[in-house]
C-alpha cells in the first residue's frame, strides 16, 4: 500500500504593526516574523530566510508559485478596524517564483496572440458587414452615390456604437433598418437639422421643418417608379 501523502501545512508569517524583536537572536525590529511558542522569531531563525515575498494581486502567479515551492508561508497583517488578519502575499522559493513567472508570461503571450487573432477576425467581419450594408443601401437607393453609400454604411455599422446598423434588424440588413440609417445620414448632412437643434429648436419641430428636404433627397436616390416607406 502506498504511503498516504502528508497534508500541506499552511505556515504563517506576520507583518507586525509595532516594533518587535526576535526572541531567539534579538534581531530587529522585524518586518516579518513567525510566532513559535507564543514568541516572535525572525525569518532567519525560523528557517524561512531563503524565501522571497510575493505580494498579493496576481492570483495565477501566486497559485503557481506556491504549487512549485517546496516550502512557503502566507504573509498576513492585522486589520485592527476589522479585528482580523488579512492576507498580504506569500513567501515562496525564488526558483519557484521564477518558474511561475515564466509560465504566466507564456500564458500572457498566448492570450495576446489570441486577442490579436480575434481582433483581426472581427475587423474582417466588420469590413464584410459594412460592404453588405452599403450594397443594400445601393439596392434600395440606386441613385445614392457610391461614396455616400459607403460612408453611411461605415457610420451605421461601427461595432459597439449602438447605431441602427448594429441593431438586430440592422445586422439582418432589414429594409427598415437600412432606410433608417440613410434617413439619419441625410438628415444630418443634407439639411440644416443640426443647426436647428443647436439654435434651440425642439427635435420634433426641427424634424418637421427639414422633412421635405429629406424626402426629396430620398426620392431622388430611389429613382423613378420606386415607392418605399420612408421614416423621416
């Protein structure tokens, strides 16, 4: 029968709040101490002087460093207000920390490469979607200049913008969503709508004033014989 492995004991090192000296060598004041037999001992006398301090904060690095360290200790400090000891970091073997840092660095590089691939994929998807959106604009409004169609599509389809091109209907290239994007573009670029808003005209009234100009532009872009609903 294989021997039962020993349970890993959690050693504690304390960051004292007041000046303390080692009960064994009288050295101090101590920045870290270990309590043995109710007395403070320095790391040298506690045989932990070869360990290095790793502050808390990086969970993966801490876990890997502790897993790879034959001897380790948790560093704590008393929070007087809360009345409890709080973890500040760990003491681990220097070689274990170096190996853990190498593993975490490799993971970080892998994540960076994955993020770069994801970004490239999303950028390609955005280019394709914007092109499809522009094609749908030209289908609904064959008189719309190509440059304007591309500009409207690019504006409406910016990822994370919340614009109509990124709505569910916009992603489905519904006629209503595409038309709404064109109407908004015409409203802002082909009429004095923005100036009216800046002069204090209420939005509803400003839209009413510029509606004929918007409708005229859309009809000219639609071409003869096309009667489509336009939400101006």
